[in-house]
């Protein structure tokens, strides 16, 4: 006959896991760390266990420690495309701070925790063209590759040539662009659960003055229609691709009056119907309910199920 697990039993189990992780990760390991401050939404509960990795070796060691402890693990980058549940995450959250960038002629290699903005800036400093579309896109290189982040009809997957990954089996492999099977806001990483350690991008030699001008123009355009101070996770739903034709999720949401909708302190951004913001002290449940309402209305009006772009961590 199964016995009911008590709160005391749970606490003992958590301590055992903490002790095992502590043997590997040392004083960097934290318990019950609030995750909201690590996300651009500023929403979410606590991570049962939390640490930061400042080198690929740290990242690999932490992932392997979680596997040996038989607990779930999540690698958190810039937190710009993540909604953390109010109940948090039962397992180990690793904040990826591996941020080294290495320019080499017309190629730039960078660790997965490097900020995409730093990659764009360093490309300009070295008079390398190709990354101008990515100016102003928040988050890390790892997140950008995972979701094939892009703008203006271009995406990071167009420029990636090779990468180093850690597979779920624990092997470190160097792979080429084709491995990722890039698509619209999509990569193979969503399916395989590989962890990106580093990526190399091939750019073109250009004139720094022209590159700076393009960056300024693109950034000004983003600022006209996207949140600057409001807390959000960027576009919440993916655009719809139907028989090769792309339909803007923002356009569909605009038609159903999304900009007037809110749920508690979760609201639709006044300048962009596909962006949800935390206007005060929104909870993850508020965002989820608002997103569900939006999706139901689009389904009723157009017969289309919107697919969420934002990663929900629970």
C-alpha cells in the first residue's frame, strides 16, 4: 500500500538533492531563487535550485549534475522570450553567463550566453555587415539560435555556419548549419533538447559608416512600434504560415480588438497587438488567461489556432 508523502519527506528529499548538487557546484548553488528578476516579463515564481555558469565548462558541469541528481534542468539566457509560471520550476535553473565573443576575419564565434546586442555591436566595430537586422532584439545568442530570432525578413540561422552543442547523452559535438533545420522562429533545438555551447556566424566585410547608419535606421523603426520601458517578452504568438504564405498574428489580433483587452495587470501593448505586457504586478496566470482569450477570439473569427512563440516554464 502506497504511503502519502508528507511535507517533511519532501524537505528531506530536497535537502539530499541540494547536498548532491552542492558537491559539484559549491557556493554558486542557491535554493528557492525568485526567477522574475531574470526575465523581461518580471513574472514568475522560484527555482527550486539555481546557479549561474560563466564558462562552457561550468554550464556542462551543472547540466550533468542535474542529470545525475535525476531532476529537470532549464538553461536560462536573457529571459526575453520566457514566461515563468507562478509556481516556479521544480529542478535546476542555470543562468547562462558564458559571454565571450571572438572575431576572426569575416567570422565571429561566440559563446551561447553572449548578448545578441553585443554580437551586433562587435560586428559593426569590425566593419562586418549582416547582423544589422538584429539590432534591438533582446536576449542571448543561445536563445536567438534556439528560436531562430529575426526581423526584416532575416534571421540568425541565415548566418550561422557551425556550432558546438552538448547533447542530452552528454557528448560534445561540433555541428554544421544543416543540423539545426532552421525554419520560421524554429530550430531543431526545440525538439532535441541539445544545449548550445557556442556558435559561429559568417558575415561580410563592409563599411563601418554604412553599417552604423543601417543600425540606427533599424533601431529607430523598432522603437516606434515595440515596447521600450514596458515589461514584456516580445511577440507572444508566431505569425501564421499557410501554404507558404505568412499571415501576421498581430494583424489577426488587431482585427478582433486585442488592443483593448487585459486580464488583471496583463495587457495587450497599445502599439502592437501581438505583444503582451506586465503593466504592474501581473501574474503568469493573468498572462495565460489573456493569451487564451485572444486565441479563442482569433479561432472564432478566422478559424486559426495561434501558436505561442514565448516559452512557458513551469
